[in-house]
C-alpha cells in the first residue's frame, strides 16, 4: 500500500519560513557589472547613473541576480557545522519523503523593489504545498512547491521566486 500521508515533520513545514538566511553579501556595482559583462547585457539601468536616475533613482542590479545575493558561501569565518546547500529546504523535503531523486520542473519570478548598491537580502524558504504520491515515467514520487522570499532591510520585498519540484524514486 502506498503511504499518502505526509510525515509530521513535512506537515509542520507547510506555510512558514523553514530556512532563513540573513545577510550574505552586500550588493555592489562591481559585482553586478561582472555579471553584465559575462552575459553582454548593456542595459543602461545597470551601468549608467544618469540614465537610471529618472527611472530607478540609481543604477540597479540585474533582476536575474536576485537569488545570488542570498546564497550562502561554502565557507565563512566562524561558521559552525556543514554549510547549507542551495535551496536547502528542497533537500530536506526530498530526504523526509524518502525520495532520492529530484528535479526542478518550473521556476517563476515575481519582482518588486530592485536591488541597489549597498543593499543586502534576507532569504526565507517556505514550503507551499506537497502533492499526494503519484506515478510518473521516472518513477513513484511527489511534487512540491517552495517560495523563496527575498527581503531588503526594513522588510522591503525585493522578490519572490517560486520553484516547483518533482521528487521521485527511479522505476525498476
């Protein structure tokens, strides 16, 4: 018989921040200009203070970089224990459900206040939903959705990244 109930631990995670990551790095123009050079993005809002002044009050970081401001480093002075994995909550859910394989099936971004030089970001990973077990071509598994909420100082919402996952056990 297939177990359809969620483990109590996973049920407790639903709807609230499970992983909270405080300030990792301060956004700096030089950091995002390196990104712009790498992808050849000439948007004047990222480069040109005069052009940005009338539209965004100052140059802004490319919105695609929003997650990068909140990814913990693999090492930092004084850190204890193993570092968090990127999207740690996904791995916690996968492990708690006993599903050794997982993949991202969809990503959405909802952008709010742009990141400017000097900003830092607080990141909250929130488990939104977990589907009942289901059979897929890859094997038996479940889907789940995680919102990653990015906030600037003063609790200003910078954006929300919604990720949908499939966790599964390979079919024999």
